[in-house]
């Protein structure tokens, strides 16, 4: 069961009932793998390699391996994407829009207790305008 919270004029918020990798990430990985895809974890991209026509040829990893595929997804902060972006792509107007994006540092802390806490949420503070939860 998940606890759902909603601000009156804001977006809905939900807390998972189990750890995020088990409830959120693994179903996504399982679905991708069931369709014949692969998910590579802890694999840092060193360089995006391009074909002569400017399309992606593959990702060169820090360990020297190259990943080639039919489609590519980069799930990384915008600052890292800017570093990886091929020089030829920086001239394209679509990618020039990245210059306007600024990365925002975010820290998430997940605490799992060995027993259920009281159903009192007065020690939980959250808001769309808040910068912290305590």
C-alpha cells in the first residue's frame, strides 16, 4: 500500500510502500528485458560516438566497451549531458536549447524503519515551495 498525499491546488505526491528499486525500478527493467532489451547499470558513458551522417553509432563506456543499439536513452543530469554532447550536435538549434537549462542539486534520503510508525504525520513537512523535508 502506498500513502498518497495531495496539496489542495498542487500535484499529487505518493510514498512507496517498499523500497524504490523493488517497486519502481525492477518492473521497468523486467519489462525491457522481456522485450529483448538490456539495461546496463553502473556503466558510465565516456563518449557518444557518431556515424558519418551524424547519427549515434554507439556509446563508448569508461571500461572500453561500446554499446550499440537501435535506440538510445540517456538518463543523466543535464550538466552531464552537456559534457557528453558531441561537438557537431552543439551547433544544432535543437541541442542549443540545452544551454538554457541549469542543473539543480537534489538529495533524496530514504529511511526504512523496522516497524510501523504511528499514523501521525505532523513531523513530515513538505510543500511545492519547500526545499527540505524533515
